[in-house]
């Protein structure tokens, strides 16, 4: 199993929005960075666990947990000329952009703030803390453990 962090602006789509989707989850469309796309397309697997991160808001930080629900599939927005994610170079035979469905697992009692993450020496190598602008990044198992314990109001060892 792998661990990931996905970013979303809560005004656009929040952990509460994901929870409201129920068992069907939500297709994570609109990823238009090749490295983030490759993580989602090639590296993610069904059942991988995900930290759901709220960005560009008052309470920036990890808001809860999600799970990868589907295999990678072409992002339909790339074929829609009316979509802001339209890509004229993409074709049905040769798509350029992929998505996966994510499902809600749990909302944290409180957002684990970015400042708190920065305070933990064992988190200093996280891609998130390296000023990464990627919307999808891998997370090491130890980083996952620390952050989930913080989010579940437990003190990491």
C-alpha cells in the first residue's frame, strides 16, 4: 500500500464535499501537471490511503483521510471544449490526462495546520514542505503515521 497527499481548495471542493459523495466517491479531475498526473496514472493503486489537504484558505492543512477507489481512467474534461481543462492535443485514442476516484474515509476533529507539520523534524523531507506546488504527492509511511495521529488527536511516539 502507498500513501498520498492530495490538495484541494475547500471553496472549490472540501473534505465535507467528499464525505457528501458517499460510497461512489469523487473523480479527481483537472490535474494538469505531468508529475502529479504520473503519480495518479502509474503509481496509485486501489486501496492506497490519502491525506486530504485544504490549501489556499484560512485553515491550511490536512483536513482528513481518503482512499483511492478506482483504477486510472482518462479525464473526460480534456475532450470537452467547454471545460477549462480542455486539451486540444488529447484524443480518445491517445488521452493525455487521467483521473482516479477518491472516497471519504474520515474527517479530522481539527485541521492539522501546515505550521504544525513544519514543526516535526520527521516531516521535513515531505514534498509538501519542500514548497511543492503539486496537487498530488507521495507520503512516506512514517509521515503518514505522524500526521494521522495528529489528526486523530493522538500524540505521535
